[in-house]
C-alpha cells in the first residue's frame, strides 16, 4: 500500500479533451479515413497529461537496470511499428498488479507484478507489442470519439486501457469503495473485442519483425490463465468462494477467447526466429522486488507492516489483509465487513478534534478517548452527510501513530447486520494497530526475485526454504510458468525463486 492517499485520476471534461465536431484522419494501421475528436496533436498532449497522473498514482519502479532493459525492448518493437516517428516512453510501474496498459501518444506501461511471472524476453515483447498496437491503431482516440458521440463525459481513465487486467482483492475494493475509489477503477474503460484482436495481430507482427516467435503471445495469455487458476485453487484450499474472472467488463474478451484467437494469429507466421531470451530475461529481473516494497508496506499472512511509517496491524483469524494505494483494508472471511485504515492528510488538522471537525464533518455524534497499544486514540460514533446530501451513520477511530501522524480506522460493512456480526473482530483488528516492534521490523523485510540452480529435489525442495507461506510449491511453479504442467527444468538449470 503506497500511502499516497486521497489521490485519484482527475476528471478531464469533454471540452478539455476533445474538439467539438471532430476532424478526419487516416488511420496509420488500416489506411482508412476515420472521423475523430482527437487528432494527433491532441492525442500527444492528452497522453502527456495523463502520463503525469499515472506517475503520481503508481510511481516508476526504482531500478534503472530493469527500466533500461524494458525500454530497450520496447523501443526496438516500436521502431518497427506504423508510428515509429512517435517519441515512445516505456515505464515499469512499481505495482504488484498483473497489468500492462498504454496511453495515446506513445506511453506504454508494464508492472513489475506481471514481469515476475514472465519467463523470457519474447514474452515481455509480446506484452509490449500488444500495447504498442493499441497506440499505433489509435484505439484511445477511437474510444474517446465513441464516448463523446454517446454523450458521456470523458474521464482521464477513458483514454487509458488496462489490457492485461489487474489481479486484486475484489472484496477489498468493494468495501473500500464505500469510502474511496481505488486507483485501479480508473482503468476499467475497456477496449472492444475488435480492438483487442487488432492489438494482438499488431503485436504478433511486431514480434515477427524483430525475430521473436509470435507463439510467445500464446504463452503470455497462458500466464494470465494460470494466475486465474491459482487464485481459484487457493480460494478453494482456504475455504473461500472462488474469485470471479479478471475481466472488468463483458466487452473485454476472456482469456480463453484471447488464447484461441492468438493461437490462430501466431500460426499464420512462419520463419526463423532468434532464441526467446530466457537467460537474458532472468538476468535482467534478478534482484527485482517481488510483492510489496518497504515504501508500500508488506503483508505477511494476517500481518501488515509498514516500516517507513513505523506501524503494524494484525487481521483476526480467518480475515485477510488487502493493501491498496488508498488504504489498508482488513476484511472478514465473508467479505461483507472490515476495517479500513487510512493516513490522515496533515492539512486535516493536528488534533483529533480538528480532524473530526475538518475531515469527518459530523452532523452529530459522540467521541470517546481511548488508548490503543499505548497510542492516543479517539473513537467517534455519529452521523455525517455524504456527497449526495444524505445522512449516514459512521463509526471510526483516530489514532496518533509514530512520527506524529494521524490514522483513520473506519468500520465498514455491507449492512447493519454484517457490522453487528463482525463487531468483535473489528474491535480486535483495531486494537492490533501498534508501533513496530523489533520482531515486526524483522518480519517486514521485503522479498526479491532470485535466480538459483534447480535442485534435484525439484520445486518441493525449493519450497522448504521459501518465505512464501501460502502454497509455496504451487507459487514457485506459477512463478516459473509450470503451474498447469509442463516439463520440469533439469537439475542445474536456472529458475526463479523468492528470497
């Protein structure tokens, strides 16, 4: 959880984004004339503006070696595209999401989260090539034109496209949405099936032009399918309901559909291809952060530790921790109640009374002074008026944490009955808020990807010394592209582990 709280992609009005009546342009890919409300200068300008917001929201991964490697591959692919003249920008985002997306004008993003699960340079090229295809075919401009025609206002997110959909804790987002909108929600606007298919075709073309086998795009979709299956199997093992698919909108083609389509596309290419760059890729990501970083805070089972901010939390038994840019959410097993923890912005006030008055803005209510793990706290129960002018009951606690920072711990539930059922455990979760102990600091050590020789004992041997607590052997197979079967590496062959 990056504690860059209360930040969301701003609204961009249709007037700011688009011209009133549109102009005619020749599509660089199809050669056809199409009417658009976003000509190329507007496309470049809006892409640059939205790029700044993406950087504020996610931040670039602070690893010059990884950034340079991805940029090198991206630039090589873009130079063989129909819009090679653009100034292309490739950025690895400091995010655990399994995601990649593009902005109009030549801005392409890939998360270190998905890079951990790719297994060679050609798969990386497949992801980047697909995103380049969205830009070269002007899919963002096409979507903006369609939305204006339909009479919708245009969000900054509407010119973005989360193509490899982010994996995340949907239950956490459902609860957190009662208080704030997650950053990921900004990328929901989906490309059409035809646009996705065209981007896949273009990606395959760019791979072939650079002597990568387009078959590797099939392997990328298999990575997504394996992620889905792992999430389903893990939920089953933990007695939870299976998560729904990664697709955010019905118009986005499922991974099954994309896999079938890309197999057909890849089969149309034949030729001599260079090696897939397996060794180069493993060397490039060796030492790359895996999972959450120190700046984001780390989740270890039911515990959450934020070393930079100096606090920790523990979820009750059967609950889970969801770490998002806007908040930490401790969620019960049913997914219908939890505790949302946010950093209070300094401008809201220094004392608890000031924060309640300026940030909570109660209509009425009562406060009670408490102590949580030796920290000063104030509990508030009362009524506030929401953005729609309706009165709403609120229960929360303000805690003065380390570093003279205030934290808001808000009770959340689907309804009053769910809140009542979870009340004791919410109180337990709240009481776990504490300054980091020496043991907490040891547990808060972030993880990295490491390359090691495959042992004779296989993944079972690697799992015995892995810090991964949940289905370690299965996760290591997933990390190395073997979750759904395949030939195991030979002893001595380099594989990825988490250290």
